C-alpha cells in the first residue's frame, strides 16, 4: 500500500491500485466542519481556478423529452491539491412532488501525483454546503455597502443553510426573513439557524412583495413548483438577488443593472426558465472567479440592482470533497472495496 501525500495538508491518505475507499452518507454526516472552513475552502477553489491552475470543463447533461429526469456528469482538476475528480448527478421524478423524487450524486477523487484513488463518496452533504457557501460569497462581494436585511425563498436543503452561511460572510445582517410553504421546512430552517447562531431568529413572511421590497439580499432556493416569483419592480435600488433554484421571475435577470454568474455557460444551460420570450439572455457582466480574486468588482455602485446566478462548479465540489475525505480518513471512516481485484 502506498501513502498518498496530499498537496494542501501534511497528512497522508492510505491508498493502493486495487481498492477504492467508499465514504457513505452516514460516514460523512457526523464529520464536524465549521461554516467558515467551508467558505474558505470554496473561496480557495475559485481563486485557484481564476489563476489558471484548475480545470472546470462544461458539464454534460442528459434529459429525456418528457423531462421526468435529469442527469449530469462533471469532470475537473484542482491544481492546488493535485486532485482529479468526476462527479455524477441523477434526479428522477421532476414531474412529481418532492416526496416522490429520487436524487443520487457521487464524487470520485484521484490523486494526480501518484495516480492512485483517494475515495468515492456520496456528494449530497458536500453539495448542500458548497452551494450556500457560494451564495454567501456572492453576497459578500455583491451586496450593497451596509446591507442589513436578507430574504430567503424556499425551505428545502439549500434554504435551510442559506441564512447561517449569509451570517458567516455578512455578520451585520439584522433582519432575516423567510418565505416558505412547508411547515416542516420552516421549522427546519429555524432549527438550523439556531444550531449555528443560537441568539438569532428568522421572521416568517407571507407578503412576498413587501418582504422583497425591503430586502438588501434575496436568495431564491425554492423548488420548481413554488408559487414565489419575485419581480424586478419589487426590488429596491441596490438590491442583490441570487438565484439558486426557483423563486425569482425572469425580469430580475432581464432588467438587472449588472449580471454576475458563477459560469455564464452553465447559466445558459440550466437557467433556461430565466430566458426572455425569444430564449435569450442578457450579457453577463462578469463571472464570479475574477470577482473573488479581486480582479473585477462585484458591485460598481450602491444603487445598482444586481442579479447573481449560482450554479455549481465542479472544482468547488472537488475542493470540499477532498477536505471531507481527509477529515473522514483521519477518523478511520469508510469501507475499502476491492474494486479492481
């Protein structure tokens, strides 16, 4: 057995060319990682990508004509960690309610120095942390100076972690609002917020227009069947709207003063519901990696309304997945499977 020395840590990961370590949902569930650690890991991945040290090719998508399922395949390389990875994602039941849907995603990591596998893991928790961390970074870079209020739309996985991550990068937020239609989801949002910020609470809003008109930051994380659709005219000058799932009307993009996207190419593939009547998109003013790197300004004035599109880049999954792999393996978690024997 060879010891893989990882590029970003002094620790080593046991590996060989006959077996693959599998990290399950339960293996990863109990790993303690701070929100600040997640944000720093994701931010580092963006900086490395902008520096030209990482590779993030366009994702491949397969979707049947009736739209009942969607699958993605993403390949990437993290240059700071010397890790190559493949992520797969499959969702079935898009034409059904949330309880009837099936979703599976996995990430396989390989050390690009030794050529040996690191681990294959469930990517659910990684994605559930990575995406709100990106939204929080977008808010840090693009919210108006002195932003004090935030509205989250949706109470699913992304909605439940949106506020804790926003408070991690924007600690001066003093009004936290939530629009949701599922009582159990609302309760889960409250519980998650209290876990990380026990002194804070969230205001449940039912008048979406009034809440959106008062919010400095709007994060839309709802599912496809949400009744929420914030219009551009509802937003006050200087507002930042971040689209993760659903909850924003196309006008918020089409009439924005400035458009920021984690990836313009991915926005045009996965954000088709935000296109105009001719299927077109306004030009993206800047992608997010150069903003994180300090090369391009996220915001140019306090009054411009900014639309930000948060689509996942596999290099952020790789960075966070590798961080989880190290923490898991340090604790002896996972099952070694003789895959190549």
